[in-house]
C-alpha cells in the first residue's frame, strides 16, 4: 500500500512537471500587460495618491510631508525603472470595469478553441475577498493591433481570492471558448470584480502561460529580448547641450491665444507679465511649453509648422 501511494505521488509530480514543460510563460512587465479603468495604476511604492496622469494635492497643512514624499518617490522611481517591475494597485470601489489584458502580444499567440491557458500572479489586500473573471476579446483578422474589439465572451470562468496583507500566489487554468477562427483572433482578459468596501488591491507578477509550440517559443524570446533592450534604454543619457533638463523640474504650458500671454489689443506677447503671474501663483517655472496648434490642428491641411508661421511675428 505504501509503495502504491509513493508511486502515485511520483506520477502526480511527473505529470505536473510535464504540464509545466508543455507551456510557455510570458514575462510580467508594463510592456506585456495593459490596463483599463481609471482606478488601476502602476506603482513602486505607497504614500502618494495618483492616477495615470495626476498626483493628488495634499490636505491642508500637510504640504511639507507631501513634498518630501514626492522627492522620495522621484528618487525611488529613478532607481527602479528598468531594474524592477512595478505592481498594479486597484482602488475599490471602482466605477466602471477594471481589466488587465495581454493585448500587446496575446493576439500573436494565434489561440485556438479548446487550448488551455493558465494565469498566475500574486495578490495583496486588506483581508477583503475579490473575484477575478476571465473574459475574451475578439478582433477581426487583420485588425489585431487596432483598438477595435468586435466581440466579447464574458465570464468564461472566475476565481475567488481571499487575499491577506502579505503577497499570496493565485493561479487559474482556463479553456479557450469556441469562436470563428476564420474571421476572428482571440485574447484573454482578466476582469476585477468591484467590492463594496473601500480597499486597495495589489497585484504583481501576473503572467500568462500558453501551450508550447515553436512559433510561441520564438515570440517569447523576442519579447524577452525587447524587455532587455527597454531596460537598457531606461538609463537616460542626455547630450551636453541638454544638460539644463536635469534642473528642469517645474514646467508649465500655455496656449498661444491665452490672453495672459498674448494681447490682441496691443499685438504683443506678454512675456514679462506672464512670468510674474507664474511666480505669484506657483513660485516660478523652470520652463514653459508654448502650445501653438491646439485646438485648430486637424481642421484643414495645415501642419504644426504652418501654425508656427501663422503666429504673430511668424
């Protein structure tokens, strides 16, 4: 009996190893994952509240603490970009759908009905359970790199995760549903279900594993090569004539038609008074971008250089 149990354990172990060998895993990176939803952001650290575009201003009386956090965050990002992958932070409850997709390479896998995929990763939250739903997006053949999704197959499977304050692994095997392979290409989507309480959910090392074949092996090698090149390119080296950029921390922009910058009455640019206004409002700026083409560009055949010529003074 003991021998039978022992042999059974060996068989299960070998079968598990064989399954792992039969799959190709694609790296976790900002270059291989995409996100949808205003509440889902990439993060290296906690302390500042921000979305994909803006950092939230501090509460009254906490400007100095906020500023120090800002400096620490800047240094942290400079040291980690290209060396570490950030995690994903999702703020709940969320408005609208929150999704993680593999669009940047998934359509190149040429997935077929009945194939098995596996999604793995790590999660962390404040002991609040959440649900991952596994959807599929379908794009027309030839439109794989476009943003146009022609069909969706929703909730083919789900996974309830009771996460903790420590990073905990999760995994789910899913099957490719039936679809018209002559007309469509298919890609998996991970959808995060909204919870009712206010909490933060963190995810990292989210990877997609697909059945192995030579074409996918080459694709994976190309992705890893691309990620290595991106990491190397993240070490920004500026030419000597652009050294001033290292001290250019505060930049503003102004529309050329803004009457704080241009006076149609006297036909002059108000550079001195504009700079004084910026000094009063923000403590001054290191540089200013002159936005000359908005909102007119695109209404006719003129390009950005034509709009420069159209400015007073040419």
